[in-house]
């Protein structure tokens, strides 16, 4: 089980970095749909992993 927790924590850290990078790509005005889709997908994956991690702890 701790191996899964470590894997989830590692992926969460990676997702946070990817989300931050995606946010930097967003223009101040009129966000581009592909960038918004990327951001939403990353945030959705993060939310699923956070929930799974809470279940394990």
C-alpha cells in the first residue's frame, strides 16, 4: 500500500508542476480552448488522485 501512496504523491507533485506550467501558458485575456482543456484534464486527474490518497490514509 505504501508503494501506491508514494506513486500517487509523486504523480501529484508532477501534476502540480504541469498545472503551473499550463497556467503560465494562459494569456491574460481570451484563454485558448486547447490550453483550457489541458488545464481541466490535469486538474481532474489531480482531484481523482487526491481523493484516492485520502482513502488510503
